[in-house]
C-alpha cells in the first residue's frame, strides 16, 4: 500500500508514527514548511525499517493509494479534489465547517471513481462521530445528539479553536439549521475522570454537519467546545501568544438520546486523550482501512462507517480508550407519554 | 435607633431559628451510590 501524508505538524507527526508501524510499502511525506519537513523526515526514516519514506507533494500523475491531508484548515479541499479525480482514497482531518462542506461536495466525484473520501477524521470531528454512531447503534431511533470537546492538538489546531470560538456555528433543530453565536450557550460538561468538568460553548464546529447526514431524522444535533473566561474575552482578538506545541490533554463527551422500544434512553460516551495523538490515530487507522477497501465510498464522516465497532476495536488496540457513563438506569429510562 | 437594632436582632434570630430547624429536620437524601464512567472493553465491541 502506498500512502501520502500532507502536513507534518503535531497531529501529522503522530499520523506518520502510526503509519510506519503498518503494512505500508511506501510513505510519501510533504509539508509546505520546508524546515519542518527537513526535521520530521529524518526522524521518521530512522524508525521506519520496513517502509520506504520519500518526500514530495502528492502527484495526480502517479497517485498514492491513500492521501492523508493533515495540514492547517483551508489547505484540504483543492488537493482532495485533484487526488480523488486521480484515483486516490482521501482522509482529511480538517475541522473547519466551511471546508468540511466543500469536501462533502466531492461526494459524487468520489462515488463515480469508487473512492472513499473520509471527512473529519480527527479527534472532534472524528472520534466524536464514531462515538455518536456507536451510541446510536444501541438505540432504535435517534432524537438528540450533543457533542462536547475540550483541548486542542498542535498550534494549527489551537488557532482553529480560537477562530471557532468567535465564529458562528450551526445547530440542527427540528429539521433545519439554526445559526448560533460563537461563545454563547454555556453548558457544563462532565468528561471522563480525571479530566472532570469544563464549561463548553457554541462555536463554528463541524460535528453537526457530519452527523446530520447520517442522522437526518434527529430533532437536535449540537456541538460545543470548552473555553475559559479568558478564551471568551480574547476570542475576538488575535491570539495574544503563540499556542502550545501540544494543547492536550483533551476530552470528548457525546450524548445521544433516542428511543429503545417504548423507552427513551440517553447514552453518554466519553474519552480523554491528547487530541493530536487520538486524532492522529483515528486518521491513520481510517487511512489504512480506506486503503484496504473497508471505508464507505463517497464523501462521508466517520459516523457513516459501516462497522463502527470494528473501527473502535482497532483504535482500542492502538491505545485509544473510550468510556460510557452509566447512571442509575431506572432513572434514565423514562416511559414515553401517551 | 434602639428599635432598629431590636428589629435586626429579631430578624437574625428568626432566620437562625428557621435555618436550625431545616438543618436538624431536613433530609439531604442519599447521593447516587451507583453509576459513573466505565471503560468500554473488547466485550462491548463484539
């Protein structure tokens, strides 16, 4: 299997680390930042014993089996379009709603060529969509999905987090999209211990866009991100200092409410990990699955994955731990009103 | 002035008495004894 990886930032480096441990014959690495490329490639080569590591941009004339796009937001749609047309499977970790929409618009092109374009294959969206799908599969129908995320990956992820907090986002409410002001809608979300509780707010997050395609009959789909008072105060300004190299650890909480028989049930799943590590693992595992022909054809988020349990099992073997919150079930299961 | 002080003391005394009644006779209930975060294992994924 020949893979190409574009973007060698914090998450991209973790993707490379995962890919060189897999049955890959050739791994092509590229980053627009030449110094970063010169720093990361020798480090990858030093530990990649069975993989030929080359450098260079993905070439439509000689397409790789799978192209993983892990660069900053705004750099995914154009190469995705050209490489899908060239016959590669694509995995993108972009979490920008506008770019996610652009990537989803390549659905027809990917289907015509029987290729998979996996959109939002990171921590959130990515693992968040997989948890939502896993929870939804336990129910007969889905009514409400709420996604909460905390923490960031590398500096590019932190900048996107900052932008998202000041930008308006969309919630799916009763069959339509409702514009929500960024930084509004404070909600205290409890993540798995020891991460604990964080105040979360609305923002320009792409999980609802990806989840609504899989759950079109859901009444409400929303996403929130954690932020401190300082984050909210300074979100309208440029970032006052350079982001951390790794903004982890972070957390995920996904609540899915729906019906199971005549009862209304709420399933709560969560995870805590470094978003760059977990997101990189999700991207690498989905890229290998796409290369093996196990990803759904067309442009889809991970919620559309045909075998979510198998994917969660693969992530678990890579060290990604997921937890469910089990409350007092006799209180949570409420008989529907007549 | 004395009337005001008497009224303030009466109000504080009454508040304290009511608080003491709630404190002594009220029931805080029992916090949840079950539930919590539980790791999803391989058995849950088969």
